[in-house]
C-alpha cells in the first residue's frame, strides 16, 4: 500500500532469498557438470587478452577430444566474468582479477603475468625517437582496453576503448594511434616489423588468473580445460 516501506526483516528475507536462489543455481549446475566428458556442456568466460592468447586453439583441441561436449565462450571484463561466475552463467573464468577480494569458495590459479608495453606502427613518428617522454605520447590518441584510473596521466590521453585487439591492430596499422598491452599480444606483428615497441615504460603489469568454484574444479570437463589453459599438456 502507499506509504509502506520494507522493514529490516523484510530486507533480510529478500536478500537471503536472492542468495538462496544463486546457491540453488550453482548446485544445479554442479550436478550437471558431474557427468563425464561424453556429453553435456561447458561454459567459459574469458578476458579479451586471454581470448587471443589461448583461443581458438584451446577450443579446437577440446572439440577434437570431446566432440559431444557443447562448448560456449563469453568475453568480458574481469568484473563481468566474476558476476557471471557468481550467478552460475559460466563454469570457469580466465582473465584479470583482484584475487584479494574474491568471495569464499572461489579458487584462483595464476595463469600469466607480463609487463604492459606501448606499440605503434613501424612508420609512426614516435618510432624514430630513441627515448620518449609522457608529453611525446600524450600528443597521440590511444586505442585499447580501458586504462586503469590509477594511471592518471595516461588516462587523460585521447582514448578509444576497444577490447577487441584484432580491431585495435587494424587501427594501429592504418593510423598514428598508439596501443598498450602485454608483449605477447603484439609479438607476431613486432616480429614481422609492422608494429614496433616504443621506448616508454608503462608502470603496469597484466596479470591473469583462472577462477572456478572449489566444488567444480575437479569435475572432468572443467579439469581438462584447466589442464589446457595452464599448459600441463601444451597447446599445439
């Protein structure tokens, strides 16, 4: 009725009901995953850098080994991946996370750790300089994932937020945009000479982990993906 407000007890019951629904969804998904590798589905969520470094090779290996498993892949930010994992929309997440603030029951395994570098096309005006200052790079626009807010000076640069590195590389090669990320993301183009690493140190590292609920990490389909991601059996 008009003028009525939820009491403290009502608020508690509503919050507890939502938590119970989430737990029930996770339990139902756990039961589904307890089947062996002969049938069923597996849902992965990954960050854009992990997607490029490990896929589609991992998908092809898994599909070849287990053709009856329906494998789905979603790409999102670390916050999105954690939300999807919390509500049971994905079974395994791989990307950048603050593992010091994870909810109880989530297991984190270190996946990869690299310094972040700055790159540009080989003919870029900055590629001719032996050393760069912050003022030098601030004169050019940047394309790439969102710049963390603690990197205040870099965050103030003109920026196209783009999590798709294939698109970002296309823009880099056709313009004077700059981009940043772990060196392995750009290694093929750097080796070919189409992109160059600029002489400017970014005070940032890219660190990725895999996250999985402790109750599901040893189930066959999940355990096999963890083996592939963590290189116990190297990807071809």
